[in-house]
């Protein structure tokens, strides 16, 4: 089993010493996959587990799958079930962190007001914490990624869709009703102005999200013009752009320009010095480079740095583990008090 | 002399009692006018004074004019010069609040790295505080306007140009290099994508700022189509729209749609529940109503409230007075300690 220590997460001198007897689960619940990591009290990842969630819309089914994963992870690490102290999970949607409720996820899962924290606590018998997955990824980047030491930055997750995790003064900015950073509906030059129904892909998402990029390709694809197939993923399109395919390059430029406009707008509003691109589509180097070129071409009093995440898909899991460990520390604090 | 008490600003029970012997000046330095207000320690405004700054680009000249105004205000209130305890001023540009420097103002004044706080302290011999004028207006709205009691809101000042004062968790969000809220360059559907040089009116400002609105009118104006003159102000155009003039209505709709898109984008990013429209152009009821209609036509998980400022041009002055009083309290605290 791989042993990785991503960071000494809880370095506060007032924290109680953490024994190896405290274990936490970090979970990333996505529309296509469920990923888990088991970590000890020092932040060392002891094991990982993943399963498909494609087609699963019922939260209870996701939890059953999670149960299997947690059991397998504990067993592999030769740990008793009671070794587990906390669980923290990221959900792909608007999440009320205080109440522990997933208010709404995208069209893929279609959750509405799912009391996920309560369900996790009932299933695993330990304190649970939930948050939006992009917020957890931003936290992961801040604690163990390229945004370490930054007090203000924006994490942009581009996978099927797009979302932002906004960090202001070292804290996640979640907004007055938990929707801060839900930028998939943003309007920039080139996006459709036609109002869309909630749950449908938004204006920005349609041009910058992985699913939208695929559809851009399919809409322009013509077998007479290109030897490439009609069915390709967003990252494959970016690969083809790097290899010189002209249709792929055209789409890459359109995506990069639209993304650059969104970053430019966020930067004007927040004056964040750093943007971290994450998610399966977002970390493709061709996208980062092309977007940076568009940004460099615009005058701006403050040009934010744009970098690609080095943590990749681990950002969410690491953020979740961090939160899990934080909960354990609080429990210890309470026990001490 | 008018006696207004806008609010009991410093209501903290731990604040020392404020005597009537503490007086502060709040100043609003604009590209076309300089406005001052004298207030006593309880926040009662004892007098106001204003002068034109049109054509004055030199900060030292602005200060000389301010000296005249402060002397007149103190004299009118039968106060000795040494009664003045603090001065707080809003400047129309990017302002480093910590260093007390106006980094840059718009093309109207053209200031670069003006050490305004130091200049004010040298001129008046009292502690001074400076901030961006829109940030001060947001503070004024929070302390004495319709945003009282709100912890998160956005103040949009629309006069010659457009700027936003962003309040997050009851604090002004100024950004990592003091440019947060400088949204004049924002890109939304309909704005020009051509990069502009810094200092020039930005993409959004060209369609939503007072000067840009005038130019929209002049660009479409034809004496054969309308009995109205070519030279009208933005607010006159909105008045004509209310009276049924079709060109004016067309321009109002374009401005409202563009402004609604900007508000929509800011709302997606920040999830602020309240937007307050201020500034000479922004408080025109026709603009608020038309913008609200566009926003209502878009699906949004969270529809922010959009209201017009009731303080109007007083917002900046009240914000400045509040900061001045805060400084006096700190002085007293220090003296007590």
C-alpha cells in the first residue's frame, strides 16, 4: 500500500499532539466516480479506493458503495472499524455546510436537499463534514498544492462543467446562500445570451466545460475535413490541437478565449493574484498556455498568475482529509476542555 | 446651518463617550467636484461645502481648495482650527489604504502614486485616512443607508464611469493590490472585445458609465428622427426614455441589459444577496427598474435584490465621516491606554 504524506496539515502549536490512532476518510463524490482516501492523524494517506457512480442518482446507493470502500480501506490497513474518527466528503453541487445538506447538484445526479452529513454520520457512526467539491479542492490546493501560503486565490475546476473555489483571506468564500463560485452561467462575449433553465448547462459551461467542448467539436466535425473521429473527449481535442489538427486548434482557441474572459472578469471583481486551473480538463497544459496568451494580450492593472494544479484530481481528496483531521482536532479539544 | 444626524455610527458599548469637542472632516474628491462635510463626535453633520475641481489635475491645488473649505466650515460652526481631530477622504481611483497613497485615478485627474494621506496630515496637522471613493460609499451605505445590517452586499457607483464597492462579512474587500471592484473593464455580451489601454474607458464603462451613455446617444442621434438635442446627459436620456422617446428607450434598454449582465456575473461569483445602485447615473429609477426586469428574466438559483441608494451622493461623505470618527475613537483609546 502506498504511503504518502502530503503535508503537515495541522501545524498550529496549540493543536494537541495527534496520535497514529486517529484515522479519517476523505471522500470525493462525483457524477461519474466515487473516490475515497484513508489517512492517519498526521495526514499520511494510507490507502485509496474508487468506484463508478455513473447512472447512480440515489444518495443511499452512493452511501452503500461508500460503505464498501471504507470497509475495504480499513481492512487493507489492518484497522478496526472503530479506528475511524471522522469523515469529510465533497459533493458536486451547492452545499449548505452549516446544515450539512446538499441543496442541489447538476443534471448528472439531480440531488435536491439531500441531508448528506446526517446520512454519513448514521452510516459510519462518526462526525461528518460536507462541502462543495470545488471548495474542498481549493482547500486542498491551499494546504498542499501550488497555492500554499496564498491568502487570496481562485481555484477553477474544469471537468464536465466549470466551478470556482474562492479563497479570501485564507478562507473559502461560500456566499450568502452557498452558491459563490457557481460560474457556469457566467456571461462573456461569445456566450449565448438566451436564458437557460436551472440544471441545464450554463452559458460559460457550454463553451468551457468538458461536455460543451465535446459538443463544439461534434458541431463542427466533418469527416471530409479531418481524419479524426467524431467521438473524442475534451482532453483528446486539446491533444490533437498540440499535434496540429486545425479544427482542434480552432476549438482550443475558442475555449481559451472564453476562459480568459471569465478569469479576467473574476480578477477585476476580486483582484485575486492567483488562479489555479484544476479538474481533468483544466489541467491540460495546452489550455493553460492558450488561456495565458489571451490574458497577456489584455491590458490590466493587475495581471493574475495562472497556473495548472499539480495535485490534479487529488485536490478534493486532500481538502476532505484536511477537514476530517480538523474535526478530529476539535473533538480532542472538546475532550480536553 | 443644517443639522443632520445620519446615524449613531459608533454604537459599540466599549467605545469611550464622545464629546462634542471632537470634530472630523469627511471629504469626497472627485474629477469634477470636491465636497466636504464637517461632523461632530456623535456623527451629526454641522455643515457642508463644495467646489469645482474641473480642470484641476494637481493634488496640491486640490488640497489648497480643501484648506479653504475646511476653514470656512470651521468658521461657520464657530470652531477653532484646533477643534479638528481627523480627516478622511475618498479619492476617485485605486488607493493603497495602508500606505495612504492614491496609486492611480482615471483619465480625468490622471494621478499616479500621490501620497495623499501624508499631504493631508501635513496640511491639516491631524491624522488622515484615505480610501477609494466607491469603497467609502459602500461603507456609508452599510452604516447609514439601505444596506444597514447587511453583512454582504455590492455597491455599484455609476457616474461618469462605473465601480463596485464589495462588502464581504461586513468588511470592504479591497483585493490583493487594491483594485477589487474596478469593474469598468468587465467583458459581457455586447461589450467590445478589443483590448483598451489602461486609463481609457473600459469595455463595460463604455456602455454603462455616464460618459459612455452620452456617446451612445450621440452616435445614434439624428435630427430627423428626434426633436431632442444632440447634447444631453445620461440622466436626461433616462428622463426622455420615461417620457416615451424611442431612441432614449433603446439606449436605456441597452444600458440596462449590459448592467444586468454585469450584476449577474458578480452575483454568480460572490453570491451577494444585495446590490445597491448609487452615483448620479445609477440612482435614476428608470435604470434600476429596467435592469431589474432583465435580471428577473434570467433563471438564477439566487436572485439578488437590486435597490437604488437612498443616500445618493452623500454615501461617500458619510463613509468618510464614519472613518474619521473611527480614527478619533482609536486616538481616544490610545490616550486612555
